[in-house]
């Protein structure tokens, strides 16, 4: 009787683990129907300057311009920001979707810049939009030359100020 109970308990555990595994596989497979779209850029910084307080080149203080010119002169113009990606699992899906990893490539003005991998698990409930934050860091000089003014204008446009730029 004890051996039979132990066998039944082991079988029950395997069944529960199997069902949980099947659920996880369904959630990952359900990712095919999720729609992703870039919502906005958050927390933009150029060479350590918070771009949320800057609407145009004219808004930069003398020390900001000096810092940016010095950065360009050294051959580096570090831009960091977070791309907020909206992920929407359609309401008519009967199972949540699970994002476990995502490779990405950043294009600015149709120029491929950097690639990365998002390695966090995000559960996407049906009918509930979810924001997925993707932290980005790149050196603008590497991809767009060393003209400080042009790089500042590009960074401001990526941050949502100035002339629109394409972020893909």
C-alpha cells in the first residue's frame, strides 16, 4: 500500500509539473499573436546631460555646450535612454503570453546602430497592454560622425524634442 501511494504521489507530481510545463510552452507559443510597438523614449541623457530639460540647442547652458563639445572632441558622444515598447496580447487569446528573451536591433534614421538582448521574463495577460522597458546605450560618434551640433540635434530628436527622427 505504501509503495502504491508513493507511486501515485510521484505520478501526480510528474503530471502537475508536466501541466505547468505545457502551460509555459503555450504562453511562449502565444507570443506569436502579441503586437509590439515603440511607445516612447524615456530618461534620455547625452554625455551625462539630462535631455528632458532641453527642447533645443539654445536651451543648453554654457557648461552643457562645453561638456558636449569636449565629448565630441574626444571622439565619444554617449547617448543613453530607455525605449518603452508596448506589448499587447489580444483580448481574445485564452492564455497569457510569456516573453522570456528578445533580441533587438536599434535603427536611428534608418542607420543600424547597436544590437542587444532583453533577458527578463514578462507575462502578457490577454487584453492588457504591458510596457516593456529596453535600456539603450550607444556612442553617437561611432555611427554619425563627430559634429557636436548634429549629434545634439539627433539626440534631442530621439528624446522627442526638435525635428522628428526615426527610431526603429
